[in-house]
C-alpha cells in the first residue's frame, strides 16, 4: 500500500490485518501524533517519487494486492498549469507503480480516485473535464489504471465522494468549509443541491472489498448516503455550536459571480485552481447523488454518517481556532 498511514489507508490497513492479511506500506514521515497506526503493519518511510524501481519492487515482493491511497486533490495549490502537478502526483505514479506491481506478480490492484469521474461520464454535456483540470486528471488517472487490467491482474478504481471521519493528529479536509462559514457571520449562504457521502470506515470496507472481490478492470462509483446541502449543514451548524443557524439559498448565477472574484484572487497569487470556481457553480447547485448499490456489491455496510460529520467538523473547528496542532496534507 502507498499511503498506509493516511486517513483512508490506515483504516483499510487495519481492516486488512483484522481479516488475517499482512500489510506493507510506503509512507511519508512524520506519523500523525496519536493516530491508530496498526503496529502489525510493516512501514517503509520514503517518497515514491525519490525511490528507485528496485526499492519499490522490493517492497512489493511477495504481495498479492497493491493499493494506491496517496496523491493529491484539488485543495493543494499550484501555479499554472496545475494539470502538470496532478500528472506528477496522481497519474505518473499510478502508471509507474502498476507497471512494477504487474512485474512483481501482484494479482489485484485498487486505486483511490474521485467521484467527479462518475459525473463527468454520466453528464458529458456538462463538459466537466474541459472546465476543470482536476477532473480531467482524474479521468486520465482512471484510464491509465484500468489499462493495466488483464488476465494476470484485476484493477479497481474507487470513485470516492465526500468522506467523513477523523484520524487523531491529522487535519481534516473540512477546515476550508469552517473557514468559509465563519466568514459569513450569523447566517450561512449556500446553494440548493447536495452530495453523496461515506464514512472513513466505509471507504476501508470498499478498499478491502475491491481487493478481494473485483474481477477485471472496473470503476466503482462510491456513495452510500445522499444528503441535500440543507441536511448536511444542519449537522455542520450543530457541530460548530450554532444549531439552527439560518441558511440563505443563493442562485447558480450568484455562485458563479463569486467564482469570478475567486478567479481574480487566484490569478493575483499566480495559482490555477484545479476546480474552476465559476464552473463549480454547476456542480454545487445539482444533487451529486450516487446509488449505494456499488458499495453494497463491495461489502460496504451501514455506518453512523451523522456522527462522522459531527466529529469531522468538531476537529476542523479546533484546527481553525488553533487549539489542535495537526498534520496537513503533503504533496511531496
């Protein structure tokens, strides 16, 4: 596994080990303080971009399955062209690592991707890959990964949505949301729409299920709970300590107008956003829901999504207020 000490990789590693499997992980130091890293996991500290093929192949030797639980998402900022950063950290490593995995005789591989791929394929008229470099890169990553599937190796790509749950010592991705809501004052301005979501434990179940059950090359849209933004924000507000906070719905054109302002701010900072802030209005104002049937196929079970959201937001508030010192996402 690449990234076995991260939020998702760690949960999957624990589940693999509890199922009687052995896990080797290449991971970046340092480890988050207090994180429940399985003591049984064999950790190899290093940056895959700096390691030789021989070093990585040595780690893969004797393994039956490969899991890529690393890479970067659209929150990490880079100068233009941002697509080159996604190519470096998400696409090229998958091509290289799957080449090595196949040479090592690995029979099954699981790549963690994005649910944006599902919607890009389902709604081509939205031209999501044209508007958003990040979504284009995830589609390319998926194509590269599935291209390795054959009679010798099964490959699954998990198209992951909003994920809730915490790892002690690691900053949640939702700090950005808390920053945005805090700047709004006493009301929340948000569009109508909604999203599908899962818990960290459910992602771990999907990873293990894909490793053991997938045949051939398949992309699995992952989603278990479908919440409107209003339903989601009700839980967020409670976790922030402002239960019942009023929500003012903004229209798509207003969201897009704000996106124009963000574009200009990014340009001033010499940053290209992986998700175009104007085009984001189309996504945020729709219900990006996914049927849970693919999750069920992989063996994903019910979980307490409300508690997972609450815990994620509470830790995000602590990080935003500076009361907790937490590890952030790393690109290198």
